[in-house]
C-alpha cells in the first residue's frame, strides 16, 4: 500500500526501519520495482510467515539500521 515515489524518498533519506512485503507466487510481467535495478540494498530478514494459499508475509530491516 502506498506510493513508490514516497517510499523512494523515505529510503533515500534513511527513514525506513522495516519493510513489510507480501510475496505472491506467479509471474506478472513488468511493473515498477521497489528498489532500483542497479542498486544493492542490504536487508536483514526479520520474519517470514507462509500462508496456505502460497503467499508469504516478509518483514525486512535495513542491515545498516541494526549496526
């Protein structure tokens, strides 16, 4: 939920402490990526909860935030 442009601004200023993502099985073609294709973002997996329909709820923290 939300705007990618707002998320990109928050990320660029180091204002994100958690990413809560839902991963759905399947291929979907083209779309706007959360992270730039050429960018490397160090993340630490906090939790992963699979659901019976194949969806996985993932929580990540930026690795730098935990230093």
